[in-house]
C-alpha cells in the first residue's frame, strides 16, 4: 500500500497532518498499538523537521505485511554534519521556531530511538532525505 | 460478571425501534461511529458504544432509552443503602438541606444513605501514588467511565495512562460493606443502590472495567428518583423528625469532585481538565501523536461541566454547578480531614489493568487488511464526500468501510444509484444543479461496471 503527502516549510499549524493520517491507516490495518506509536512519533518528528528547517518536502509511505517504509524528501538547506545533528540537544532552530516550542534538539535522536532502520542523506544547499523502516 | 469480549459488553443505552424514525441525528453525533441506520431505525454497535449518552441528547423522537432500575427491588434486602453522588444535591433548590434529602430517601424505604464521594481521599492517594510510581505522562483520571471506555476503543495505547484504581462508587461500596461486617451484619442482607446521573455509571456498576465484580447491588436512575424525591420532600417540608440524625457529611473537595476541575488540584505537576467528549477526543488525538508529552495529569469528563451535565440530571448544568459551589462554600461545610472511613488499604482498591479493545481494524490478517484498505480508499474516492447520511452511515468514509466489510451494498449510496441508473436523467440534473458536475461522473459508472 502506497501513500503520499506534501509538507510545506514554515506551516506549523499543519505539522503533524501526515503522521495523524498514517496513524489512522495503521490502526485500521490492525498494527500493534505500540508499533503504531513508534512510527507515528518518528514520522511526526521528521515532518516537523521539514516544517522547521526546510522549504518543502514529500512524504512517501509504503506498507506491506512485514514493514512500514517511510521516506521524507525535502528541498532545503541540508545538514552539514549529520553526526552532530544526531546528538541529543543539538539544534540550529531559529528563535521563532523555539518560541513555538520546538528546537530542543531531540527530534533526530527520537527518530533513531523509534525506528528499526534509519538512513539520512543530505546535500548542503539542496536538501535532505530521511529514510526509515519499522518492522511489523 | 462480564468478561471483556465484544459480544458480552454490557450497555445501558438502547434504541426504541417503535419510536425511532431513522433521522440520523444520533448517528452523526456519535464520536465512535457506533451507529448505523438499518431498516429505518438506528442500530448501536456493541463493540463501539461507550455509553456516553450523546445520542440520547441528540434524539428528537425520545427513541433512545437508558436501562431503568426498579425502586421496588430495594425491598428484597433487610439493609437498604442509598448511595448518592453529590450532583444529586445540585438538582434541588438551595433551601432543600442535606438533612431533608436524607430524610426523603429514608422515607422512600432506604435504611441508610451514603455519598459516593466519601471515598475521594482514597482516589487522591491513588492518583498521587500512580504519578509517583510510574514515569507515564500524562496520567489520565479514570473517574468518568465513558472516558475509560473511549480510551479502550479509540486510544488503545493510552489505556496504560489510566490511573489503576477502583471507581469512587466501588470504594465507597466496599467501605459500606466493611462497616456492616464490623457490626456483625451478613453482607447478603445489604443492598447498595447507586442513584446514577448517567448511562456510563450504570455500566460501571454492572460491569466494572478491569475488575471482577462491584460491591454495588443495583442502580436507580436520577431522573426517576428526582420525581420521587420531590414528592417526599414536599411531604416532609416544615416537619421535624426528632429521631433523625444524619451520619455522613461531605467536605468541600468531595462536593466538587465530579465537576470539571474537581479532581485536578490534587494531582501533581502540570495538569489540565477537559470536559465534553469532542474536546476530549481532540486533545487525546494530540496526546496520541505524542505532540504533547509535558503534561502530567489529565482530568477528563465526557459531559460538559462534568457530572452536572449527566444525561439523567434534571437541572440545567450551569445552575447545578452554581448550586453545588454555594453548598461547598457554606461556612458549615464539614472540615473533616482524611477519608470518612479509613480501614481500607491501597491494595484493596487497586485494579490490575484496563484492557484495550481497539475497534478500527479492517481485518485480523494484515495482508487482508491492506487489501481492504486499498479497496476502501478506491471506493471513498468515488463517493461524493458529502457525508449526507442517506446510506445509513455517518460519513462517506464509514460507508466505504462498511462496503469493504460487506455490511452494505455500494448501491445504498444515492449518488452511486443515480450514476448507475442512466434512465434517471431528471435525478442526475437535480444532483448536478445542487452539487455540480463532479459528483456524478460518467467515468465512475464505467469503472463500477468494469469492477463488477
Ligand atoms: N530536514 C532538515 N533540513 C535541514 N536541517 C535539518 C533537518 N532536520 C534536522 N535538521 C538539523 O538538525 C538539527 C537537529 O534536529 P532535531 O530534530 O534533532 O532537533 P530540532 O529540530 O532542532 O529540535 P526538536 O526536534 O527537538 O524540536 C536541527 O536543528 C537542524 O539544524
Ligand atoms: S462526566 Fe459524569 S455524568 Fe458524564 S458520563 Fe462521565 S461520569 Fe457520567
Ligand atoms: Mg526536530
């Protein structure tokens, strides 16, 4: 099963839309509630990262009977050092983004914690791809 | 008592098929999509209903009823206890005193009267322990049985967040039985009858969640009891009973407990109280997406203004709150510290677990569920997405799901019918005029014919 969503940078009021939709789908597929929780948390954080740090992006979700595969592609500034970005507490969030309650630097560590396989690729000045798999 | 398999879930709400006209009001308001219209009447799904009573509030035909307790049944017992929630006081004028109400209950045939909230201190203790002993956030109050059931069916992962403690009704019931036992009374001679403000609490009495059995014998509906008590109060008005001495009294905390905000100040940390089922669902959706993880405690009530808005209460909920506040703030209010009855331990009031009962799965087998999900999305795209309800389902989404589950034929949708019936050009014209071309696509018809 294949699903696609668009994400607009800076649109915080819509952040969480895709993860909410995916949650509904996974509930209907009878996926274990604890597995749903992990996927939704990871997707939510990755979605907010596009909204907070990039210009725009797509979310592509593929579900089969053994796994959920999520790819988030964005065009944006990219991440110069993925290793540093993965550190707990590291954040370049703007004062405005912090004002909105984001920017604790916990998003990527949370994604790592809640996924079975995680792959991040980024080109500075072009964009970022976050690719993760959770097994059912 | 009930085990939690869907077929045996007890419900206090049912439809009177003779009165129901199938108007769809209840179906559209139901927050768990538990209602469908079949053969012209509403049908409530056993596994989805949470007994919140919203359907009854929405019904204009008086066709949704709540199980009735029978006042005569109390006379089967030698000791007849009336267990009353504090909101019962809020139903009467302020000049009806606590004594008056107890006397009226005694004159109806009860031998003693206790208030449900007398065990509120135990709940405070249980909430605080639960908060301290786990790192769960937010901890969710288990006071309102409709909310507990909502979480079981719609937010299964959040069942972990519910405070694992017996209801106030059950704790007070236990203390009553202990007190009787101490006096050498045989418990089978004691009948405890709860005067309920809502359907959800009937379910809590008949089949407590995650618990074996309730110490409560039966229930009596507050609307019926309001009428009976009003007559008794009229009779005793201006009279004195020299032998009468009231045994119980409530503290300020206990009087306010069931109202919105009543519980919250006793919990630790950052906390919110939310009332009204739609508000609760909105917030729990956010919690479920983990967009909110820095709130420590949630006090949730299905009814606006908490139990003052219960479906079986007579008074206007805002006036009930005002009257209860007046009573709570009276100088003469009881200053007792600690619970009314102290000989009960935390272990006796703990509940082992609350089981999730998720309702949303399309199939047990995930590959079948994926197939059905894809079909469902295909069907949904064909539908007009007006949520008109004419098919007997609350939304076009629910309809596409019912079609996939073979519960409804696709032809139940008026728009699909019009598109199919090429002779019905007049019908098509009307629909086009109201909703535009896009709702009847020729392409759709072809597609359907190919699919079949
Ligand atoms: N899609 C992205 N595009 C560009 N930079 C990103 C993207 N995602 C993450 N980053 C960079 O990585 C840093 C760390 O991300 P992380 O999600 O861990 O924290 P945060 O978004 O700053 O704060 P929080 O997620 O706790 O609200 C970000 O501050 C940002 O510099
Ligand atoms: S808020 Fe009170 S009256 Fe309303 S459903 Fe919950 S327990 Fe019953
Ligand atoms: Mg982030």
